[in-house]
C-alpha cells in the first residue's frame, strides 16, 4: 500500500477528492495532510474525513527537519501538492525526487511561476486572449511550476468566460484527472 502525503494551503477541494478516490483502494491511501495554514478549509476537511493533519510554519519547513521526520515516521511514498503555495525546500526535493507531484491550473509553461495561483492565473489567460487553458500535473523541482510535465488536459476559453467561469472548467478537469494520474504514477 502506497502512502500519500498531501500538502495544501487552501480550500482543499483537490485534497478531498483525492482522499475519497483512494478510500477503499488497494493501491494507495492518503495518510497525511500537511499545511502552513492553520485556519485553512483543508484542515477542517482532513478532520472530517479522519485523515491526520499537521501544521508547520514556512520557517519550520525551510529550516528544520520536522516535516521530513513526519514523512519518514509515516513511511510516506509520494508527496502531492494540491494548492500548496510555498516552495518545496531543495532538501526535500532531493530526497523525494520524482515522487513529488504538483497540479497547476494552466497549460504550463504558460501562466506559471511565483504569484501565479487562483484567479490571477485565469485572469491572465483571459486578458491575453488565449483560446484554451487547462491543467498541468508535473514533477516538482527547486523552482515554481517548472518540473517535468506528466500530464495536461485542456478546456476551451470562450469569449464570454470570466476568471470565475474559467476556474469552474479547470476545476472540473482537476477533479477528473488528478487522482487518476497519481494512481498511474504509483503504478496502478
Ligand atoms: C487548484 O486550482 C490547483 O490547481 C492549484 O491550487 C488550487 C487548489 O484548490 N495548484 P483547492 O485547495 O484544491 O480547492
């Protein structure tokens, strides 16, 4: 059984979807939710779904081995970033190279990098008149949104789309594909 740790800072829609996808699976289970935001919805969702959660500060992540220890103690096989806004420290990237996956709500390399998250991404896509957008699931390296791409799925951007309506289309792709691609990465 593979053990997944999800890193998330926000509402945790993806985290919740991944937890329920793997509940009852023989391939993997979500063993831990890790966040730098104590008040985030993802923590409430973890509680509701009885998944252990852990909060750390950005400094603890960067400068201590608290998180590393927790991952080791729980025998975590794969780190999944789902709306996690901090940069993974090089130490952890090195240790879990090829086993850290992120989802980004655009077709990378377009519209990625620091500060590109949430509606900022969708606004930028609409502003430059892109005809399509989508999701990118990729390996994590030492820089934001620049690791090797594992999978992309596209949706059309209509003339009438707003950041909000585009976000809904992208969300649908995330729900459909992210758990499945994690499972595939785990050899399932
Ligand atoms: C998602 O759009 C994901 O692509 C991005 O952050 C968002 C997280 O949303 N990396 P949620 O917390 O899963 O609702």
